[in-house]
């Protein structure tokens, strides 16, 4: 029986890993044998997660700042001699109709959710190539495929992430670097749960949980996203490239 771990001794950076999806991915990668650099803009959160994982280290990074992303990748390579996996997971969201969204709000969301992904790809790609290949797993969203009121800036950024993913996959294919995206629906994280009441009030929905139950069956879990992130980073996904893997409980397939 083959008991080898899927990511044994791989070096992985996960941004936004101080909580939520990023933390779940970091934990899943560590469980599969990876040496994880737990990165977050909140240094204390990153350190707390890293301290609980075997072989993990923490590094604060604001993915909006090119110099910090470059330093993050350089630190991983200096410490471990290589980089095999990059997961640009850091993301934020805000609730506002487009007609009431200020430019400052728009830039706040897109600078993290789109610019940050570009910078992670930009600086990780040379390190992955130098290692002989690797994987980039981006976090898009089902909102990249259809409209969801109040999160237009978030959805636009995630659509951009999907486009970046496809372009990077084609450009890096010859270097044995695979680039794929995960497109989750509503996952029960600290970014989603506090906003239920806001959705109910702004959209005049009496029970947001009931809408989720009808449209996607239930909330997804961070662990379910992490399981897919492990697959995409592993050799089991060796022929997957430039693809968007929808993880939405069927919401994008349902008319009711």
C-alpha cells in the first residue's frame, strides 16, 4: 500500500494564511508533507498558524506591495533552496452596489484580490522555473461566472484572476509550471459569516441561510477547498493546466 504523502518535501507559500481558506490550505499542505511558508498581512496570525504546523514558518506580507511579495519569495528560496507551490489566496471583500461604490473602495478590493495575485505570479514564476517546475493555485470564485449583487468589485477582480490564471498557464507551460484556479461559492469562513445580516438587509432577504440552502445545498467548508488545493498542487493533477475548478454545491448549474 502506497502511503507516500502527496506534497512530501515540497516548498509552498500560502498568502492570507492567517485564517479562513488560507489557513485550511496551509494545514492541508503541511499534513501532506509540504514545508509551508504561512504568509499574512497580520504577522501575529501567521505566526500562530505556523507554530501549530510541522516544518512551517511565518512571514508577514502585504500582497499589494511588490517589494514585499518579492521578499516573500526570496525568503522561501533562501530558507529551503527552492519554491514548488504558490497559492495567492489573500483576499478581501466589501458590500456595496456598484453605483454607490467609491473609487477608493474599488481599488481597495481589486488591489488585494487582483493586483496581489499578479504580483504573486510575477515573483513566484522565476523561482518555480528555477526549481524545474511547480504549481500555482489561484483563488477565483463562482462570482467570476455570474452576477451577485453588492460584490461587483470582488467579482470583477475574481474574473480577472481567472484570466490571469489562463494566461499564466499558457506562458509557463513550457517550463513545467501548472496554473489552475479554484472557484468556490459561499464557504463558511470569517469573511462570509459576519456578512449574512448585511446581505439580508441590503437585498431585503429574510433569511440568507435559507437562500444558501436552496441555491447550493449548504455552505462549503474551508477543508473542502483545501482538499482541492492539495490535488491541484500535487502530481495527481499533472495534466490539469489553465483550468477553473468550480466548487459550489451545484449553484452555477441550478435555475432554482
